[in-house]
């Protein structure tokens, strides 16, 4: 692909981090804004409050986590393709290793900090007994297993998964550059199918035996499908765009699917729907119905008119999105702090809960501002 063609691919989201040259084409504010929206929705979902019922899986069998993972892959596909074409494979692998190392350090720092705060009693909550049981039973073992990414308790399971995804991204981009799209996508789909039949649990039992491991609420063998397809669409963003008529048909089908699954999710006029529907919309293994729902929602939400670049709210969301690693890590800490410092949420009024979550959302701009202005604090 020519340099002129590669320059037409604009837009990046701050993940993964690459050499300065790879940023020269600028950013796509809309991608940043989508990422920022996912971060806000995740914060609302994790902090107990009345707003959660209107945001978490309210539009169907889909949550903000799917969007977060897919966008991560999409942006990585854009940036790594640009880097590979401009600086070569060595720079691509180096960038992936550096970014993965950065993600790992954020995870380790957050893990160790929360472990210390809970073990010393700074953070106290009965719910932590179920969230992080090994912190109480054997904190030393918890730290060892956590540092090797095989113990991923509540909310501490996304960054390890993301770290691994970034590590394998250079290999996938290399295969894409060789034109092996079909091979990658078929292998990814096959691994996803295997995950539906419990491959992760089977492998974990063989490899780790009786160790108190915990791979979290996201089966990486299933969720890799979203990231890999995100890489694919991001990589091919500038070539072979769909014909307008084909895209119009797809949008119509997507709208119909979203409305249909919304009705199914809330049993609107469908009183005979069995609860077993959730088995094919399972979140941990990314069930097929959840994948379909996400694809439809993503297509509907990707329309440009929904993300006016000059609007205040898009710029506000994009500010969070381009500092996503820092903001997400801070949001997890906020969840643990509110759980451990506020006390029993069951006896707290709804107004206080709403105030707490609003205050937490406003605080998300603190790590974003600190990261963007980090040069001011350097000696």
C-alpha cells in the first residue's frame, strides 16, 4: 500500500501506544468518544446506584464490555497497520511489547495497592469476601498468582486479558499484511466455538490443578473473537469500503435486530420466552446471541451523525477515551473505594448513591488530566 493511501487512515484512540511517527496522521475523535462512553457506562455498572438499571444490558443482551474490547482491537488495527507500513515489523513488535508491559504495570500496581488496602483493613466491606477471597485466605499467594495473571478477581480481570491481546496483536497484523485474513478469522472463530464447550476450564484444570486460580468473568478464549475482529476491521478501515446501498441494507437489518432483541430481552409481548435464552446470550463465554446483539448495536451506533465532532459532549467523552488505560484503572479503584469506605450500601439512600456515582464519574477526568499534563510534573 502506498504512503498516500496509508495517510488516509486517520484516527487512533491512545491504545496501544506506539512510536511518535505513528500518531502523525491524527486522531479520530469519534473513536475516542465511543471509548469514553464505554468507560462511563462501566463505571455506572460497577458502582451500586439506581442509574444502573437504565444502562447495564438495558438495550438487549449486550453490555459496554463488548464495545470496550472491540474498540480496543479496532484502534489497535488502525495504529499497528500504520506503524508496520511506516516503520516495519521490528518497530511493531517493540511497540506491542512496550504497551503490554505498560498495561501489566498498571494492573500490578492496582492489584498490589488494593491487596494492601484490604489486608491492612483500610478498605473494609463484607462483599470483598466474595470478590477477593484469596486476599483474606493467603495474601502472599494472592500476590504471586496475581502477578502471573492467573488470579483475576472481581474487576481485576480486564487488564490482564487486554495485555495478552496486545501481545498477540503484532503477529496477527503480520498475518494480515501477508493477506492471511481468512486463516486468522477461521482460527479465531474455532477457538471461540471451543470456548463455548468449556475449553478454558479444561485447560486450567490440567495445567494448574488444585491451585486457587481465578481467570475472572471473561473467558479470554471466547472474548478474543471480538478483539480479533476489531483488529480486522481496523486494519481494513481504509480499503474496500462497503457500497452505500449494501450499508443501507445492513443498517436496516441492524435496526430490526436491535428492536427485536430489545423486545426479547424485556419480554415485550413475548410472555412465553423461556429463561434459557440467557444460555445463548451468556456474557462469560460471549454466547452467539450476545455476539449478534453486539454486532447490530455496533452498526447502529457507528453512524457518523450520532457523533458530531464539534459537539461539547463528544469532546468531553473523547478526553476520557484517549486516556483510557489511566481512566479505567482509576475507575476500578473508585469502585473498591466506594465499596470499602462508604459502608453498607443497603442502608444508604438512593440519593446518596446517585451523588456518589456522579462524583465518581466527574473524578474520572482527574487521571485523564494528569496523564495529558504529565510533562508539567517532570523535573
